[in-house]
């Protein structure tokens, strides 16, 4: 077994080849269906790049989410999952417990702040894999502008 290049590097190279070499060649081609094929190559390149980022960051993101969920749910004394499959099962279980608590238990302001921080961070981590250029902070952390007041209209007398 070779140590280098790793899976993420290989997948990244395939994604770059599809996006930077194959797709432009198809875009420039006069062959029938080349535009449709170029689009499918672009989708394939995006999928391969996403899997490469997943391979790179999945363990780190899962561990961070697990740590936050354990703190939120006061389950820090629970044993850590021994492997990836157990970690995934534990994340599913803890997310279900958080959802249940959100539905059933009253929340303090501190609880709401902690949960919001956790959810925003988890979303940032997930989007960094599937859509790395998406700016979560810009779109989530800034509250929306209130709508302008409608001008008062006079009623006819």
C-alpha cells in the first residue's frame, strides 16, 4: 500500500482534470451533444471534488459536532464512539435528542444562544464540504433588514 497520494488528493486531481481539461474541450467542440456532455462533466467534477472534501474533513467535522452536541445535551460523560460507524450512529441519536428537546422543552436565552451557535457552526462545516464558497456568516449571522414602513395613506372623507 502506498502512502501518497492520499484519497483526497487523487479525487481532487480527477475533479480538476474533468473541470479544467475535459469540460473546456467539450465546450469548444462542435460535436453533437457536446454541450450536454460538458454540463454532465461539470456536475461529475463537482461531485468528485465534494467527495474529496468529505474524505478530508468528515472525521474532523463529525468530532466537532459530536463534542458540541454532548455539551449541549449534558452528555459529556458518555464514552466516545470507538469507530466511524458508531460515531455516525451517536450523531444521529444526539441530533434526534436535540430535536426532541427543541420541540418539547422550554429554552432559556442561554440555551437558545448555545443551540444557535451549534447549528450555525454545523451548517458552516457541512457547507464547507458541499459548497465551500458559500458565505454562511454573511447570510445567517446578520439579521435581515426590517421592511420599510409603508407610507400612511389618507382615507377619502
